[in-house]
C-alpha cells in the first residue's frame, strides 16, 4: 500500500527539510572554522552529515513504497552568525522545528491508518529526542562559558573530541 497523496507530499517536503538542516549546520561549521573554533566546526559538520543521512532514509522509504520522489530547491542558510551562543540557540530552535514537522507527519500517518509509515516515523521521533537533548547540552555549556575565552577553547577541544570519536567509529 502506498501512502496517501498528502503524506507523500509531506514526506517529500521532509526530504528537503532534512537537507536544509544539513545545509544550515554546514554553514554554521564554516563560520566556526572562520572563528578558529575547529572543535565546534567538527561537531556541526558531523550534525550536517547526520541530517543528510536522515534525508536519504526518507528518500529510500518513499522509493521502497513506490512513491515519486521530487527533490525541491533548498533554502540558502544564513552565512554569518553573531557568536557561538547565537549558533547554538539557532540549532536548538531548529531541532524543535524539525520535531514539530516529524510529529505532523506522524499525525498524518495516524489519520490515514498508515501503519507502515507510523513504524517508519517512530525512528525519527526517537531520534528527535536525542537531537534536542544533544543541542540543549551544548547550548547550556556555551551559556555557562559566557565571555570566558579560556573556557571556550576548552569546550571547543572537548567537542572536537566527540567528532574524532565518531569518525573513528565509522
Ligand atoms: Fe534530522
Ligand atoms: Fe537534527
């Protein structure tokens, strides 16, 4: 059974939103590099890569269910940011927006009694809990650092290590 037209359209939109998330985080990574904060940049690069994987999961699911995938233009992300705090406030807000979007998809699948889509989307619901938790943790740490440059360098180093561990685990 293929998903309803409405759900197919919403899932196509979600492919775009996931790629837009990747694009946003990559833009943030580029800005962090420019600020000589390579650890923050590594963390954001890794996030960007995960978002592209999310997009591909939905892409493949649509194809598995004989749906037409029509890729949409991506919105250009902001290219400059005020501070690391500004970046992570935006990351958290962005993840909350994505969670609402996933919840809406799930709602559509429930309305349609589309159980295959519900099971598929459950992975994303769980993933969003993790995404919000991680972005909140980094945001709170950046907040604690405040104007202390030495602490910022320490946090940068710590986040860079997370990136290195993930790379090694691949
Ligand atoms: Fe995502
Ligand atoms: Fe995300």
